[in-house]
């Protein structure tokens, strides 16, 4: 009996708190309950307190009881269907249907919303109706849940995929391969807070703990655990159709019992603590607030981490946290900037992995990666501040350079490395964070060679100089290597723009050749061929901006590689690596016929088989560019030439091609031949 009294002490404490003149907060209730489900008789008051609607009053007094929405019949039918499932007494059904229809109708009119079948509203109302509260209280709870806990838009799918990639990269890779995205199986989870798929007792217990957390983002971790718990079952379905996998995942919450919910939520809390906190902080406004740029997350290669969290985690650790709990996040920082940038200033805990090595010296890059992993293990073993199991990659924060950092990060992701993240806005963000305290927090900071310092200086000078003078200063700035190369290439590109064709013979050769025999009379060719493609050897400084290359393209077909290589129309095939915009690299073959550019991507585990990923008419190529630093990295750009000779780029493909000059020469010849034949 004494034991029972001790166990019930928290219930008495909760009752007392709810009777106070001032309603307790969600954190107060959480401290009292300590993660335990709320007694049935106290649940209505607890939910109203957690959702802060205890004193909201009766908003339905403003409802004119006119049911005249265009979708009114659908609302009524759906309300009747829900009440039929709730099992109310016959004499209560009419009243409950009326209350539900009033709540939905008033919410639509009051908020300017349109009800759509399957939007999750009625599923949310199911557990609330079961509390048997007055209609006004039910409405207040429903409104609060919709306002606070339901994500805006479709971004939750991208968020869940990034969380899965961070914690379970193998499972994420498998689902990506099967083209199964979270939005295909979680809609009934997220927009109903699992009420649409779990039993009522399980939902009661889950919402108890969820509302006590007072953290809308917690739903993403609940969804993550639901997927992770099905890991082995899903991975065993490699021969199953996509629909079967989606249906299996969507039905996972059905088996959740009320007794399992506490452990389920504890696991979600554990994974939340093992996730960089800035990730959800930066997303809160976008997902649950006034909105924002969803591309911040939908286009992310991996989990983004703020510069502030990285610095506070790896450098500014207080002495009281020298032995943090095992659940906390601890970063191992990997600085992927080129050597000259790293040497001009870096954080003291950074391990340097030059992103240029991946293309220039693959063997050296592989050795450096092994050294990185060994250094990480050693740092963890000795408890160093630089040691952490969470790999955080740092780029420059400059788009034209960070694509190489993305390739490095993608190589780790393709190896299914756990806990991979990247600092948002890279070195620039860290530089801005420290401000005037750079010298005391950076190693070997050299303002003369630091790109950010030079950019800031250049901007200051431009405010004091004429535009022409500022431009000349930028051109002569020999510390901004990438900027200098890019500007030089742009100037040269302007010289050839408008010509019919700039014949590519050797992408690695200088573009300043004085061989007049290769020049084409601009006016004559424009008259002869009208609008024509433009080819140039360009540093590609910013030409890709605004071109969204799809990363989840559907393969055109599965083919036999040997059969395609025997095609009489085939002029040549080149072994290559396809480089996606997100940095992923795929072993491929580039095939050139007299009219088409075709790319076959090897299918892992199926020797001699490939997907046809690209099939482009040669006539659609309007520009071919290469990087001066990496002449074998070739970009084919597709589009049209407008009447005013302006190129409109609509798509692009990028490849690493050994001896790229041979491929570009052949392709250029074929395009030129096509133009002559069409004349």
C-alpha cells in the first residue's frame, strides 16, 4: 500500500497544480509526470494547459450557424463517417456530427481555409471528441494543435529524409534507390499526429507526452523512430515493388500499442539529443512559423549545422562539460577548403582534407580519408576536444568552390557513413561569427591571403571608388584565385559569344590562342546559320546558377551495355563518371552517335546492364565548359539561342572524362557536321 501511495504522489501533485489559479505550463506538467501517461480524468485539463487554451473562451459564439461552404456536403459526409467509427450511442451521434460540422465549418470561415477530404482535420478531432468536452473547448484544442503542431507545406518530407540520412544512411540509401520518399508514407502520420493510423489508447498516451514536450519538431523524431524500427524488414524487401514498400511503411504505426508508447517516445528523445540542435532551430520558423525559403532544406546535400553550434561545440566548451553525456552531439570538424585557403586561417580543431585532391590526385585523397578516420578514432580514444563521432564538413561558403566540397561529402554519404553534416555558409559564416576576435580563435590567420578578408576589403574599397576603379581592383586581386580565374574566363567568353562555334580541340589548352585559322567570321556565320550554339572553354564561374538539374531522374530504360556498344550508329564510347549537382558520382559510359549524346550508368550488382540516364540530341547542346583547374571535368549545357543571341540554359550534365579533349573534339565535330548538313 505504501508503494502505491508513493506511485500516486505525482498524480496528487498534478491535480493540485491544475487547481491553481494560474494554469501550469507544459514544462511544469512534464516535471511532475516525468514522462508518465496522464490519468484519463485529468487528460482534458492537462491538454488544455499544455496547449495554453484554458482561458481562451468560447470562440464559437461568433459562428452564425450557417452551413453554406462549397464543400459543405463533403464535410457533412466525412463527419458522419468519423462518428460511425467512434462507436457513440445512437442518440449521441446526431449531436456529435453537428458539433464536428460546426467546428470544421467555423474553422474554415474564421481562418479562410478550404476543407479537403483526407487533410487530417477530422482525424485530429477524433481523440478530442473522445474527451467529451464542450464544443467550444474541443474547437480551442483543435485550433491550437493545427496552429502549433502541424507543419506547413511539404517540407517535412525533406526534413525526415535528412534525419534518416544522418542516423541510418544505409536505410536512407535503400529507400532512395527504390525511389521511396517520406511524403509517400508519412502523410497520414504528420498531418494527424499519428491519430489517423494508431489506436485511440496509443494516441492518448502519445499526445500526453508530445504536448508535455511542447516541441512541435518532436513529431519528426517520432516519425524517424517509426521508420528505424522497421529497418530490418525494409532492407529485406530489396526484391519488392515500390508500392509494397510504401504500404508497409505507412502501416507501421498501426501495430503500436499504448504500453509501447513511452519507450517509443524515449527513443525519439534519444535521437533528438543525438541530432545537431541548430538543425531544428533553423527550421522552426519555416516548418511551424511564418514560413521561409524551403530550398534551404529541400536542396540540402546533408544535415546543415550552424556555425554557432559548431564553434560552441568544438571550441567554446565550458569546463563543466568536459565529460558530456553520451547522448550529446560532439563534432569532428573536416575542413575541405583548398590548401592555400586553409593555410590562411582555420579553426584549431579542424582536420584538413583538401577537396581538390579528389579530382587531381585520387590516390592521395584516399590516403587522406584513411588518415582522417584514424585521427577521428584517436581523438575519441583520448577524449580530445577535437574528437567526435559526428563528422562536420566545412567548405568556403562560396558556391563556385563548394561544389567540390559537396563531392567530398557525397563520397562519404555514398559509403553510408553515419552522422554526416555540413556547416551552413561554411568558412564565411565562421569568419563572421568571430568578427574582430579572429586572431585569438583562428590558427595562422593571414588577412592578406584570407579570401573573406579580401572580399570585405574589396567591398570597402568599392564604396569609396568609382565602379570602374573597383572593377580593376578586383581584376588584379591575386589572392582571390577562383575569382580571378572566373573573371578571366568570363571576359574571354564574352569575346566568343555570338559566334557560331568555338571549336574545342583541347579543353586543357589556353583559351587565348592567337591561331586566326580557328576564328570564324561572326557576321557571315550568323547569317548562314541564324541562331547557333556557343562553345567555350570557360571556368564556369557562375554559369550553373539557376539551373536545377533533377537529382531523382527516372531511368529511361535498362539496356545491355554490349548491345549498345555494337550499335552501328555508335561513333565512340568514353568511360566516365557522371557528377550530379549534389556531388554524387556514378560510374558511367558516354556514348556519341552522329545525332545523340547518350549516358549509360552501370547498375550495381547487374554486370553488363545499365540504365539509360541521358539521351540528348547533339543539336540541343548550346555550350560546353571545362574548369581550368580540372580540365577533365566537362559540363554540357542544353538550351536555346534567342533572337537577340542570348543563350537560355534549360539543363545540364557534368562528367569526369579521362582525356576529355578527345570526347569534346568528337562531339564538336558532329555538331558542326549537323549544322552544315542542315544548311
